[in-house]
C-alpha cells in the first residue's frame, strides 16, 4: 500500500479532500472527518496520546457541520496542514496517517 500521493485536491463545494496515491487508489475525506481526526497535541489531549489514530470509522461517519477549509499547505514531502474555518491550523496530517484512514474515507 503506497503512502505517497500523486495528487491532492480540495473541493470546497463538496467539502472534501481527495488524495490519489501512487498505487492509483483514491481516498476522499470529508472536511468534518479530517478535522475530527486532527493529530495535533491539543486535539489528542496531550503528548501521551500523540501518534494514536482516531478510530477510522469515526472519520467516515463524522457528523456534517458547516466547517470550511481556508487553506491547505504541504509540509515537506510527508504531510499536509489544513487551515480550518474554525481557526484551527496546528494539525499536521502525515501521508502515512491519511493512508491508514483511507479504508474508511467517504
């Protein structure tokens, strides 16, 4: 299973981020699902919980809100960092994390 993307597309109308991987698979995540899975220390509840993956089915089944995406930045060659409309921007989503969640993408 590849953890390197060949393309990343944010669709603000559909409120999704689609990632196409080197093995030609595509994972499409809702904004709400990704925000729920934020890996930052604040969202995880402290350093002791860092590295723990949010239950993937929670990402898929996240309740819809009006959350928007203000910006999406690359972090080196290993991650993306969204700026959410709720002001949160400290989550760095590694490609390894996103691929682990991809079986439960929308």
